[in-house]
């Protein structure tokens, strides 16, 4: 499945070994965690001018009616230009066309910009997993001057 917008295109990688780890690690600093969901998910990349990879996203089915964005990242020099929103809309379109009823995404309590973006495009907070990042990551994560401790789970209903 491809999505084109001017000279931008989102394509699915056929081999997870081609995944842009540098981008995926922007959203998740644990290589082990990234490799786990790459093994079971589908990796998509956003190409600018048809050849420069500026974004990456991993989608993974959680159940027959629910798919999750396990990772979504835009290169630092391309952030704030609408590429994250473009990839979120792609994920929503992909989920809709694939027959899912819900699209889920999770982030840390310290990810203020991401929390705002996800809610702006219609995701709603449905759960908080206390101490998730403390239990599942060997190194502490700091973002926006805040210790990342809790996982915030958001969900968007898909209208058929």
C-alpha cells in the first residue's frame, strides 16, 4: 500500500532488516524493543522527493479488530512540518481499509508534543500503565525535562 502526496510517498518495507533503525530509535531507545515489534509488525517508511527517508512507522495487529502503531518517528530536521500527521493519517487509512475497528498508539508521560498531536487527530486516552518504562527499560528516559515513567495508551475508533 502506497500513499502519495506531492513528492512524498509512504511504502511498506518487505524486509524488516531494511528498517531505518536510526529513526525508529528516536521514538524508542531500546533496540531490543524495536526488534521485538519489527519481528511481528509491518514497517512503513515516508520518503521525501521519492527517495529520502524522513519517517518510519511500525504497525502491528493486536487482535482481529485492533491494530497498533508500535513506533512512529520523523527525522529531527523534518519534525514540525506535518510529516507525523501524514503518517498518522496513513495508519488510519490503512486500518480502515484493512477492516480494523480501532487504532491504538502508546507513548510516555513525558512525550508532551506527541500526546498533543495524537489527541489533535482524534485519539483519546484509554489507559495509563504505571511504571511501564521503569519496568521495561534498563536505562532511564528523560524527555522535556521529565522522567518517562508511565505509558499513556490512546485509541481512535475507526468509522466504517
